[in-house]
């Protein structure tokens, strides 16, 4: 990292910290735990549109302000293995009409162990000739790069190897294996994600009671947090993420974590006895002794019913990708709970995006 880049990043991180402190000021006036990112090569995934100009095919992105496209040969924010693959793919497309014809988009999903999944998205049907050409490409790639391919077009998904990668996250020096499926949500900055999980573990310590997690995804938090609680119940609406979470539970030998496919709104109805769900037929909610709830909602934040439900818990861990909706939700949460600790997790250096977290205890 150059001195100039380091100075720019430090200034940017200070500005983000100021913004979080300002938004939390009505509820919290202590220090904010701050977790910086590597300023480059921090993104584990990247998506590009593809542009065809005569015999040339290359990656493009769009300017946020004027929406104009621009060519991208390398993306400093993306992992090193993605940048390497970008060059290899452009070389592969040159003069290869089977691979490049009607190629619309290329998505890359990588891991800290340099495993890579490449999704090729087309505006044409994919046939045996295309599969043969992709297999030929894979066999021609350097042996030290572990690449798998998927082809997509309208109503068609061709899985040549597998549609996932296995990420290995070191959490407090203990490795956890996570299946990450293409085209589903994963935390983009793996190293900062580890710090985020470790921060949550630090807040809860060892609790003899139970944890509820809403919006659990593939178990990013609930799998490593299971060590801290007697039992964990986690909910997620995406079928793909629930299936990945089940794999992650098994591969990490977790025996006290149950995943159920419900939205947060549905779980609130189940907790209040408003509705019964077949997906809960083997789960007796009455046996759980919840002390803590963890929520990691989308940018819109929590709905009113969910806020009312989690206010029943002694402790709340709220991970937010939008500090504005976090501050809005805290208006209601602060009537029953007090923030004991807050944090800034800089998952997106040199962007306006802010990931933050608060740990609240009942008043």
C-alpha cells in the first residue's frame, strides 16, 4: 500500500466513524470499536457486464453518477485471484465465438483459499458445444488456480462442476468451513467478516441460555456463535441459504443449532401464536430459553412487528448495512434497551457504504 493510498483510506475511515458516531449520538456516547479493511483486494466477489467491440470482448462497469460504461481490465477492490482470472478470461474469449457470442455478464466468487467460481451469463441457449469449449478452457488454465464454471441463460443453468465454493474463515484462530452458493448472499469482505463475527462472540461471552438469530443466511453468525450458547435457533427465508446452512452445520460438527425456513415476520407470528407453520412442526418453541437475539436485516432495517418481538429479549445484537435505518430502529429499541457497545466494520473501503453493529442490554 502506497503512503498516499494509506492516507486516503485513513481519512475515509475517520469520516465514516464520524457519521456513525453522529447517528448513534442520541443513544450512545462511548467509544466505537473500529475494524479497518485492507484497502485493496478485499472483495471476494465481483460482477461485470461484458462488452463486445469487433473482435474484442472485455469487462465493463457503470459510473454511478452519469451511468456511462467504462472498461475494467483490473479491479483493485477485488481479490487477487479474481483479478488474475479476469485476464485469463479475456484471453480465452479472444477469437472464440462459442464462448463470447451473446455473452452478457461474468460473475466471480472467490475465497480466502483462492477457490474460484465463474458464472458465464448468456443471451442464448447453451448446448454441448458450449460445454465442451468451457471444459477445454478449464483444462488449459494454470494448475495452481482452482476454477469451477457455471453457465446461465434464460431458464437454463448448466453446472459443470458445482455451483458453490467452500470458504474457510479463521474465527479466533479456529477455522470454520462455509458453503457459499453462487447467486446467493455472502459477506463480500471475508477478513472484515471474521472481525465482525469475533466482535459478536466477544459481546455475548459464554451464555448458559439460548440464542435466536433472524436473517441468518447460510449461518455466517449462528454457526460460530453456537459455541457460546446452550442452543441456537436461526431463521432464513431463502431455500438456497437454508440448504447451505444445513451443510455448514454438519461440516463444522455443530450439534446445538437448528435452522428453520421462515421470514422474520412469520417467526413473529409463530412466537405470538397467531399462525402455525408446518416448517415448525418438529420444533417446540416453548423449550427454548432465549436470552439473546441477533439480527442482520437488509438495508430497509427491521419492521415494527419484529422490533416489538425482539424487545422481549434481554440482549440484542444488531448488525446493520445501513446506519440510517439502524438509527431509525433505535428510536424504538432504545425505549427498552441501552447500547452497551457499538462497532464500525469497514467492509467497503473507498465507498459510502457502512457496516455497523450495536450490542444492547435491557434496561
